C-alpha cells in the first residue's frame, strides 16, 4: 500500500494543474549613463532590501543603503537628503568658459556638472522591490563655442567701462593686473555662464597675489588679493552696459572710491561670487586693458553677428 500512494498523489497533482517546480524569470535593470561606459551587474537577494547608488560616469557603486537599518521612512529620507547634499558637494562644478590664446586659437574650457539632488532623493525613496539600483542624475553642460564662431569676434564693442586707481599702491595694482589677465580673452557662447571665482580662482598668497587692503566686516584691513574687487567691479559695469544677464551680484559693506555707491561687485572666494550669462544668440569675448592708473573691460563680438 505504501508503494502505490506516492504515484497516485503525483497523478492527482498533475491532473489538477499544479506544479512542484516554480520558474521565475530574471529581472533586468537598465542603467542610463552620462557617457557610454560598460555596464556592470550587481546581484542582490530579495531578502536584502539594499539600494546601490551608482555613478554613471564609470558605473562604480559609491554607496549602499540597507532599508532595514532605518526605523521609518523619515529616517531614510533624512539620510537620502544628507547623502544627496554630500555628493553634490563633490560633483557640482561651474562652467569654466573657453579662452583665446595669443594666436587667436580657442582653448577648451570645462563643462558644468550638476547633481539633481531632489531627483536623487526621489529615486532613493522609491520602495519598489525591483528598484535595487539608483543611478546618480548628473547633468553636464559643455561651453557652447567652436573655433569657427570666434572669427572676427573682437570687431564690435558691445559694452565698455573704465575705473581708476592710485599708481603708487604697488601691491593692489599688481593684483588688479593679475586678475584682469585671467579675465582677458575669455569667450562665452550663447547661454554660457561666467563665474569670477572660477575664472580667477582664490586670490591668495599661494596663487601669487600680493598683500594689500581688503574690506572685512565693514573694516579696511590688510589681506592678500586686495584690488581684485576693482577688476570684478569694472567687469560688472561693462557687462551691464553690454546688456548681458547678471546672475549673481554682491556689494561691498562699505563704499568704494572707484565707482558710485551701488555700482560695485565684491567677490570673496569661495563665498561671494560675481556671475553673469551670455544671453545673446552669438558669442562674445571679454577684453581687459590695464595701464599705470586704470583698468578697462570691454565686451566685444563680431560685426556680422551684431548686424544680423
């Protein structure tokens, strides 16, 4: 009797449409990259609710979160927001525009890179059991300019401004000349942005700037890089005259002697910056001229662009 029981049981199960073996189809996840790179496969069990954060630039896993480590959704959200902020601090960078060399050839700039923090948080909070991989939503924008577009770009002055300084204050004058040289021949294509702090950098002793007078907490005190705010101010007024879009602007806490009140543009790396964008449908170039007692900044473009 025992030998016939098992075959009978199997027959009943098969007749009723049941199966002793369940087949499961594999789940595939498509990664979207900023640039084409070789994809990787990450194997995770359903019993481990882990979220792998992937950098699309090289497909590396930069962080792994386990949902079981958080008591509730609020804790997970707080972690996601903090992680997005920390990653943005290492990924985000402003655009460094292209520049003409002494031969008139275009030297490539640096693309703008932005991590979309809100979108990343939303992806990390998606509790779908199939959403085991979260790709960083990175947006990259390259300078919008080519060599062909800079032909004749110095022909027409769109905006010009000059400020004056005391030629006997050597340290300050040196800093004005050095920072103005960094700005000279910078080219902005349509839609490109200019950041003074990105182009000029930190006006520190290590970067070759000299000791002069700066304004800190409403007081005139000695400091390296004193004078670069006259460069940023002269640039601001030239840009305003050219009708370009002012993106970020700060004023000094005390009046300055080289422009009327409210017409200045202070900078303090990395906290205070002067930024503007080329809102023209054609490229423009920045030209600076520094002599013994003055600095002039011009915004120029090609005649065929301006006349059209």
